C-alpha cells in the first residue's frame, strides 16, 4: 500500500484524552510544532479532556481550538464554562462525557489518561476503528486479552507511545516475527538505582519522583523508581507483540538512549536509539506510517561517549519479579497487580506508607486476592477484579501504616 502524503497525515483530526497530564502536554507541544512547521491547520483537534485541571484545560482550549472540551470532575463544570464563556466550544463533564468524546471517531486518539481510569475511554476509542496512540500501559496490563480482541474486531491501528514499546514497534515493523529470539526493554534504573535498601526505606515522595532522565507524572515516576514500570511494560509487550515471557527481558541502561533491542535467530540485534524525550515517540505515533518534524531533543553520541547496561537487582527491586510472576499466573492476576500498585503508589505519595512498602502491599494483595489466575470473560470481570483488589490493597496499606 502506498503510504499517505505528509500533507494528508498532518490533516488528521485528533482527540487527546488526558491533555493536562505529562503526555497530553507533550502531545500538544508536538502539534504546536507541526502547526508552525506545516501550517496553522495541522492536526485539527476534535476534543481535549482533563480530569480536574480547569485552568490548564481552558488555556489549551484557547490555544488549540478543539470542538469539545471535557472536564472529568463534574463539580468543575461551572468553572470551565465560566472560563470559556467567550470561546466557541462545546463543554461537557463527567466520566461518560470523556468516554463519548473518545468514541466520536477522530482519526487519531491519544490515550494519555493515567492508570486504570483510562481503560473505558481507551476501549471506547478503539471501537470506531481509528488509530489509537496508546500512552496508558495500564489498559493493556489490566485487560490485555479484552483490549487485544477489541483491536482485532474493530480494525483499529494501535501505536504504542511508551518509549520502549514505540521503539519495539518500529523495529518489529520490518517483519520477521518468526525469527525473534528476544525483545529486551531498557530501564534507567530510576533515582534509587545505586541506593541501599536501608536508604530506600526512608525515601521521600520528592526523591522518588525526581527521575534522572525523564520528565514524567508522579505515578509513573514512582513506578520507575520501584521498577514496577518495567514490570508493567513486560506485561504490555507480551500482549502488544504476542511474545512469551521467556522471550522478554529487561536491562538497566542509565543513559536512557537505547530504548529497546530485538535479537534475531541469525545473530543480529537491532536497537532503537533516541534522546530521552517523549515528544519523539509521540511524533512517530501522530505521523505513522510517515515521519514528521518534532521539537524533540536530538541525540549526540559524541557528547554522551558511552552506553552502559546492568542486570536489574531483584532483591532491592522486587516489583519487577512480582510483575513477571503475575504474567506467568495469567488471567486476572495482572489486573490485581496493577490495581494494588496504583493504591500503594498513591498511599506512598500521600506519605501513608514507605517506599519499600509499595512492593509489600502489592505482594500482600496478590497473595490473598481470589481473582488471581481466573480468566476475564468480559470488561465487567476486569472492573470487578480491579475494584476488589483496590479494597484489599487499601486494607493492607492501613495495616502497614499502623
């Protein structure tokens, strides 16, 4: 098939779910650059949605002129309406409105809502069969089989936006899946890569979110610090690329320059390199199957001079093994893992539990939740398991805090 002309690519209508978060803001930065580069009409926007940040959403609406603006927190509807009283835009609020905006059939939907809250909007976005730029790994972790089935039934195109999965997607686009020996995702190691366990035990939320290489939201930054982020990405890679756990690996790579390596049966290993800047995979997802200019940082290997790799330490970072074990168990176990982790991370950010308690809460939840190992027949099964795991994790957090 002949690829579309770049002029056709940049005329695609876009919806951004979670526009005020880290990925959402980076997406709009890429679109702003495209408008400066290719013309003011590049990437017209159908909808922008946010959870509760009225001030930022209103500013984005004024700059990018979407048809629809949605605030998920219904109590903030009046504020948004007042802030945009002089702007010609449709305003809505509530979870149902977010889902409706996701399903309207924009040619590209950026799913940048953090956590399991993005699952229902992501599934709604899939059904019209459009291109889904997926920056929410929890959708795949919590409901991998269901999400994959929805993609197949709708004919939607899924472009992963996580830097590692986007890198894998680009490498694997050359085919030869039958000859894959191993897909290796890299991890920076986070801010505590060289910390002893005793020091990590008293780590503060401020220290945990101070990522050495990436600018990310609080939740994903903590996940990076525990290496749970990489565990979730292994589960995501399993579902995205149909690879068994035995062919998936993780290496610590402090420079965050090599994002993925794919090794083949002929002895070749292909690697994807770029500066640690989320605008690079976002631009790739928006322009696929073409490439376009982006405002991303450029890679200078002469300045960098070295690339180093290490094996993850399973003793200091047990979350990675918990994620791998949940994938081996299968069924709803990754759903439970993801829900428990979200609760534990929030408890840590709220200073109710310690940093090392995150893994203890997740492990404790997995050990007592009877959903683990059971198959998920429907999205209702997934959501029920998610709710139950959150209750259990909350109870365990209370015991840990006591």
